[in-house]
C-alpha cells in the first residue's frame, strides 16, 4: 500500500491521465443503468481528488482547487443520478468548468516552472489535454440546456447525452475535425471555435517546449 501511495504522490498527473482514459473506455458499459451512472459518479469523484493532488504539486494555490472541486464532486454524483434535470446540469457545469480549467492552467504552470522534463511532467502533458476536453464538454452541456438544439448528431437528435458531448470535445480539441456530432446554433459554434484555437495553441506551445527541452538536454549530455 505504501508503494502505491508513493507512486500516486510522485506521479499524480499520470494517475489522472490513466483514470480519465479508463472512464472514457468504461462509460459505454456503465451508462445504461442507475447503478452504472453511480459508479461513474464515484469514479469522477476519484478523478477530482487526483486532480487536486496534481494541483498541489504545482506553484498554483491549492485552495481554489479545493473550493471548486468540493462542489464539483457533489454535482458529479447528482448528475450521475439525475442526468436530465436542467438545474443540476447547469450547476454541475458552473463548478466543473472553472475547476477543470484551473487544473489545466496549474498543470501548464507545472510544465513551465523549470527547464527539466520529468516523467510526471510528461504525464501532465496528456492529463492537461484531457482535462481541457472535459471542461469544454461541460460547457457544451450547459449550452445545450440554455439553448436547446445547439448540437445535432448523425441521427438528428437535438438533445445529446454527455458522452456524445465529450466525444465532440475530444474531436474538436485534437483537430481531427467534426463528424457525426456538430454544432448548429451560433452560441455552440462560437465555443467550438474557441476550443479549436485552444487545441492548436496547446500543441504549439506546450508540446514544442517539451520537445525543445528534451532536445537541449540530449545536446548537453
């Protein structure tokens, strides 16, 4: 147990990255029942705790992460139980969006705080990327409540489940292009454009820096 806890403390960004990817893979299996949604809610709580741990390892203040993460954990469970209640979806987005953006900002500061590339910083590169995708998915969920019909899938459905919005967020952030889930209202399209820009800037700034530092380290050796 001590070794596991020590590994988590040394690589919180790696745990967060793996945990989010596991949730993505398990979501289709667990979203078909109330019990499954409850499990996803608990998993989301664990990810939030891990994110707070990652924030604590950065120069950013951890207090803001706790203040945002606490209510986010509560609404993660409520949304898992009542995913169609508008006020719960909006309240959940109101806490999850700033929390995940804060965590991604803190991780980026973590990546830029010195001139060395550690293993956990490499994990943080992927974790920050997925955290941004989660933040925009919650934005899309809020937009869908405030402006019904903002998104349409290949079947013509105008009220999309959260997982489809997460899928849209990942496809937008990775710049692979829109496919079977598209924004059709102006407010939705404006947020999609912001995420497209964020994805391009992330690759241009963060990845380029890590590659440059790695190359410089090899030349020094």
